C-alpha cells in the first residue's frame, strides 16, 4: 500500500476517534495532499510508506517555501506530516518514524486584536434591543464578550445549555469537550430579552438559541456580519470578527487581575501556554499607558 492509502486511514482516525471538526479535517487533508504532490514532483510517484526516509521529507519545507507560503502556513503543513507519520508508527504500519527529527518552524508571535473597554460599551450601544433582530444581535455580542465563547460554540448552543438560575452556560468546545462558563448579568439580561422576541418567530430548529431569519440555526456568515457591522465605526482595528470579542474577554479579565488558570479553563484551552498570550497583551497595555503618562518615558 502506498502513502495515499494510509492518509485515508489517518483522516478517518481523526474524524471517528479524535472527533476533529470538518474544518480541521479539511486542513489536515489539504496539507497531506500537498505532501503527496511534493513527493510526485520530486520522485515521480508515490512510494510504499515503509520506504520513506527522513531525507525524503526534509526538502518538503523548501518546496513549500518556494511556493511562497508564510511561516505559520509552513508550520501547519509540517505539523500535519509529523502527526501522520507518528500515527503510522504507533499503529505499526512502519517500523520507524521518518518524521521524528523533522523540526517545525517557530511560530510568528502575533498579538491578537482586542477592543478596549470603552469600545465594548460603544459596541453594545449600537444594538437597541427593540425587535427580534436587534435583540438577537445584542444577545450574541454580550455572550461572545461576556463568556469568551468561540463563534461556533455560541451558535451551537441549545436552549437547555443555558442556566438562568445558576448564571452559567454549558459549552461544547473543540474535540467535543464540555465546559461550564459563567454568564455575566448583562448576558443573562440580553438573552432573556432576545428569547421573548424569539418566541414570536416561526422557528424550525426549536432547540437552537440563535435562530436565523429563516427559522433555522444561525450560520457563521450571518453572525460574522452582525459583529463586523457592529464594530464598524466603533474601532479602527482592521480585525473585526467574533474572535476579537473572545480576545477582549480574556484580555480584560487578565488586565483586571483574574487568575490565568481560571481564564484558560473558561476559554477551553488545553494548555496554559495558549492563554499566556493575553498576559503579553496586558503588558503591552501597561507600556502604552506608561509612555502616555510618565514624564520621563
């Protein structure tokens, strides 16, 4: 069997056993497809998997670089190849792992965009909850900022995931992992208001909290438009997306003294190192304030 047969086995493993999202599966499939393209262009054909050696894989990085890929894209491709061969080795398909010594390019350090607190206040004021659509928009904004949810998590919520008595929401995150996240008083107020308007709509997907105009569960594209339109005129930041509200949630918590471990749990991060970036944001904020206010800065 050549490498393409084992790639299919690997993708099925990621889907059925690791519960990877369709978007993540697509990314892995594309990366491994590029590896196959590289191999054919360099060696003329796809080999038997147990014939692949480390020196066959090393030029892949240069091949990708010549295509003009940026460092973070290179990281994704190499990471997919490393994970694939690790899987094949663990399953006993190969006797040694040829990608073990292949290093992944270091990640470009890029601080995420976030809104300052007065911008959040302005954003909320954009939506006066006086009908179904504006109430829905406000509830979505308050939930994304108030609980730091990913947009896919917010849109995937069902009515029974919200506890108004306990002021929390049960979230299903990456890898189908569940977590409990507190709801702010503003979120509770906005969601309750939205639910009143929602009850008067012709609803098809009765379990879903966020309903599109057609009565079905809201799509990502509609939610992106709501957030982007709301942020226009509120911030000069180029980045205007639901994830900016998640970044704002984490940044404001840590800036105001929240414990990084608690923030990490609320965000659903698997590692504290992922959350660490928000401490850097807080430091940058302090530096900016220092430069503006200190006479010797």
